[in-house]
C-alpha cells in the first residue's frame, strides 16, 4: 500500500513539473514584457509621417525591438489599425482632416496623444508673389497661369481645396491639377528656380518651408480649417501589449523646426532612398533630444 502511494505521489509530482515547464512565464502574461515586434503604418506621400516613423524605427531597433514600416494610402492604414494588422501610425491629423475616419474606425483605434500641435492645411505661393490672400488670387490668375498645383486626388487637402476653397474664392476657372506630392514638389522647385509665380497646395509642418522661400496665402473665410495636431494612433490593445513603447509615444513631442530639419536632410539635401544613414546622422546631431524620447 505504501509502495503504491509513493508511486502515485511520484507520478503526480512529475506531471506537475511537466505542466510547470510548459507554462508561460508569469512576466509574459502579466503585461511585464513588451511585444518586441511592431508594425508602423506610414501614409504614402506624407513626409512628416515617414520622417518620424523612420526616426522611431531607428530608436526602437536600438532598444531591441523589431520594427516594420508598412506604406499605404490613408484609408488602408486606418482600416489595418482597426483590425489590428498595424500597431500604430504617427500621422493622425485631428480634429478635422481625419475626423471622418476616426468616426468610422475610432471604436477600435486608440489615441496616444499629439506630438505636434502646429499642423495646418495651406495654399502656398512663392515668397515674392504680389498677393497675400486667397481673396486676391482670382483677380491675379494670369500671374499664376490660372492654375493651382495639387497633390494626390484622394487627399483630405485636395478635397478641402476642391470643395471649399475654389468655390468660396471664385477660383472655378482655375485648373486644379492633382497627381502626387512628389510631382507637386517638382513643379514647385522648377518654378522657383525659373523665377516664376506658382500656387500649390501644401501643409505645415513640411520640409518645403525650410527649403524654399514660400508664404501661405491667408484664408480669411476658413476654407482649409483651423490649426490641427498630429497624433499617434494605435490599434486596440496596443497599450497593454507594449506598455513601454506606448508610454514613449504618449510622451513624444517634436517642434516644427526640428521636424523641418529632419525632413530637409532626408528629402531635400539627399537624393537617395535609403534613409537609415541619414536619420542616424541626424540623431547623432540631435542626440540630447533623441535620448530624451525614451528617458
């Protein structure tokens, strides 16, 4: 009888040890360890979002994270956040530009806070243009070839200019040309080099303001909306899965001047597509600021 009891006890102890060995460590189930694999959604053609995404990718990889950047148009990024396929995007324009998307997907997308509060949609012209307001543009259309050079057809800025700015300021006779942000910047650069007037749709913060002599046309009737903030948006559950990174993103702030300097070295002073060494050099030149992002 005692022999059978000892055997049963040994079997029970062995089974308990086996279960313990297979169990997930408590630190992994109690939220103590961050998920090390992160996916950041980046809007095609939005340099401020790409610049800070590559910046954060570099920083996080130094901290031991595995970061993937996924490029897509705005709607697919919001959709992927809502389904949990992407973890974060750093380019949410609130409260206006992306309001409709937040209305649609906001129940499954969290807001980690604003990192820049100086965002604004604009129509910009060369600094020496003889007008200062959208109210003057129609009367001086010949000076600008009666056209406004825009960006992507599906952009919120394009919609605002087409639906609000053009009819409000009597610009219906203007040719509103839309294609892509790089194409618009190419035309802007060429016109400025030739000393010609040009009107383009643009937004702040954008590296073009650091690289070119530009001014925004006043919008006294508010067709382009009020000043906005740039937010970090995250999938549902991200803060629980990656509390360390979520805390860093929540505390993240970046002035427009710093952002301009990063964008300028990436998009204006550099002609390649491998931004990693450029961003690494920018980090070295701004080490104190960067160290503070994860302090």
